[in-house]
């Protein structure tokens, strides 16, 4: 098995990846908390788990080692002192303001078996589970009818976002929404304490405060070029910070291409409208092509980022930066604007390459899948009636750890 961290492309043969198989956190979704928890619909858990297992099985059948997030978190907090520290941080980040309630939750969690504790944290801690009768804060009194002390984390099956392996480094990302911030906390503990997954001495970049950046906006195009989207969830300030951290480290990266995409729910991350599927082939949602502003970020001699507007269209920028005679843009839904919008909403552009010219997609996006097939891209389509209800595709659901270098 390939060891360590090695992500220098979007398309190199995938060797290791991290997933989260969803659990009871999906059963916490109700219309009243959709906005709070960033969902539009309620996936049927049993079928969503079946579809996710199909996804994982495709990976395993292709010789890819699948690491499950809950297992890796549990390994990270085996040490009693680290586990206590983790629980305290989790409670703090869950906006529990009452000292009495915080102490009760802490005692409750620390008595649970390790794996059960991790599952409970993700599923959310219900007030009915603890039966605390004492209310010692106005906030808890006002919110006494809300069923949870700590919110569930239904977005966690979109494993791409809370952290990113880039080159031989780790990004602990800063999520834009409060609903997802604790996902990055859990990934932080993996990064700091799980030495099987993140070797000793690995450079770890931590994004905090207003430096919002999420993994769905980061595409590693080559050993020298990274594309990052300015989106609903990633800020230009965070991209500058990424440049100053990553381009200074023991990596080969020289430039970040910044793609300023429309700030819409349907286009929440760059990888919902643009992905790389082969050396010279890309999927793209046609709606972003005309209005896309592109910038280039490099490092100056002082080690500070320097930036400029790109004079190129996206197609020409890709040709220029990847040193290719031509690139092929495979348009989501083809030339039919209705099909393009429908299939993009169901993540047709969110392909996940497991080798050059080999991608996993959702089977429901038949038009885009056929266009990929006609472009000599091997398509492995998975069932997705429930997975797609969360507004994320195969790339969103995966966190690559190790890929082969490409020629």
C-alpha cells in the first residue's frame, strides 16, 4: 500500500482516499432545520448508505484503500488526555454556553466507548438523551424546545471540504458555515495525532478566523499549478494565505489560478461547475464560461503573494499553464440549457477521477455521462437517488490522500 501524502494532480492513479459513511445524522434532518444545517431535502438513510457503499466498493474494486473518517478520528483520540481536550473543543465549538450543561455533556461523552462517542458527536446530542432539568442561562431557556444540545453533522459525508491533502502537506480548512466548523475540528485531530495517516514532520496549514476556504474549491491541476475558486464558501483572503503557505513549502507548486465563480447555492464550490477528468479534458458547466474572471497568484521575492488579472480565457489559461496544444471542455448537459441546469444541480460536473481518463459519476446524469464516454473517458456510474439530495457528487464525497505522479 502507498504510504504518506502525495497529491500532485486531480487525475493520477488513486491509491488511498478517505470517506464518511453517513449515519443517524441524516435522520436528524427536518424542514425546520434545513437552513441551519445547509440541506434542501431529506435523504433516505438506508438507501443513501447503500449508494455510498456502492461508491466505496467501486473504489476498493479498483485497488484503492478506503479509510473511513470515524475510524481515523477514533485512532486520533485514543490517548485519554487528547480525548478530553477534543471533547472540550467540540463542546466549545458547539456553542454550549452553560457551564453546567457543558460539564454534563463532557461527562456523558467520556463515559462512552470510543467509537460510540465519535458516532454520537456526529449524530448530535439530543436533550432527551441527557434529561438535564436545570436551565441556568437565558439562551438555553429561550431555546428550550430545540431538540439538540449539539447539532448533528449531516454534511460530513461531503468529505472533500473540511481538509485537503495538497502535494505532501495538509490543509485544515476553515468552513464558512457554523454548521460545518466542527468537521474541521475533527480533521484537525486526525492531522495532529494520527501518525499512520499523517506522518510525523508533515507541514500542516491551519486556516482560522475569517480565512474561509473549503476543499471543494481546490483543484490540483499539476505539480506546479493549483486552481482555487472564489465562491460562496472560499474567500480571496484565504487564497492569498494559501499561496503564502503552500508556495513557500517543500513542494513543487509555483502558481495558483483563481477562478471567481458566481456566488450561488447551485455553484457553492468550484468543483460543482468544473473538474479535471484527463490530461487535457475537463467537465464544465456552460453557465460559468462567459462571465468567469481569472487571476494569477504567485510569490514575490519577499515571500508575500503577488497577483494579477489573467489575460486568458479559462480554456487558454489551461493550455498555457499545463503546456498543452489543446484542451477539451466537456459541457455539462451538452448544448441543451435545460439539461445543463438539471444535470449540474444533480452534480454532473462533480466527477471524481481515479486514474487518467477514468471517472466516477452519478448515473442519473445520463447526458453528461454519454458526452464523457464519447470523449473517450471511462465512466463508472453509481446509483445516486439519495446521495444527490445533499447537493454533492463523487468528488465532494471523497478526500484523496495518495495518488501516483502522472507523466
